[in-house]
């Protein structure tokens, strides 16, 4: 791999420490950032093509991280929890995640997992839940988010979104892609989410 993998962790950490939010500060403080690197083979996905646009949309504080991803995305190991049989080809071609650290990530951590999620334009990620508590920070704006029994509402880039354990949540992109940073803690770090909503091929 030609990418400096340590730079990925450093840039990721630097952005998180810049976020002015008590929940995020608590999460960052609890993480042991001295993590061993794993030698992972690159696994680019079709969704990586949205990173250049995400770099254009990202706020100034997140831009170094997103530009790093756009420059080195094809050298990193991207994954998918679902298959075309679950949600259809349009979803799978526009969906993927990069685990920076965790049970499967570029850095080993068995207490907390964190990384980045991509959803392309006009995609619905239907209602789902998981045991782990989840903290999201969208790095692009314009995506609609739903949690619990509430309706969809647009979240701005940099706005912290907190999903407690086993709370249903969903996302719906518009004309622009979503790139969101996530932190999972307090539950199984490699568990598949339970889908509870209607599966959609694209924007409702």
C-alpha cells in the first residue's frame, strides 16, 4: 500500500479533537489512540467515486480528512454489511464504509470502532438499529435523518447525531452524497444492523 496509513489515523483524530461537542469529547478522551496497525489489502468500492464531491462539500475543519480520503480512497479497505439481494443494485453501488479502527479496521481496537460511511445521492438507508451506541458526524450536508418515531429532518455538516442503543434510525440523501464519520461503542462492534423499515432502492 502506498498510502501512509498512520496519516489516516492522525487526520481522523485531529478532526475529532476539533469538534466542539461534549459527547464527542468524551468519546475521544476514552479512546486509547496508541493502536497497532493491521496490514489490510485495499478493497475499493464503487461508492469511492463520491469522495471527490464530498471533498468539495466538506466544511473547512473536515476538509483535510476528506481530501485525504479522496486522494487515497482506492488504497483503503472499504466494506459493505449488506448485499444486492438485501437492498438492490442501486443501493449497493452507492454504499460502503471504511473502518479506521475496530475489530476489522486498519487499526486494531476491540473496545470501540470508528470510521466513515458513504451514501450516494438519492439513496434511502432504511430504518435499522443495533446494540452499540452510535455517534455520527455528517461531513456533508443536505441528508435527511430520522430517529425513533420522529420524521426526517436535514442535518448540517458538522452536526452531531447521537443514536442510543437499539434506537431505530434511517438516512435519506438528496442530490448530494453523504459522507459521515461514525463511532460505535458499548456493543458488538462487528454486528450486522437489524433492518426494521421498508427497503427502498432509491429516494422515496
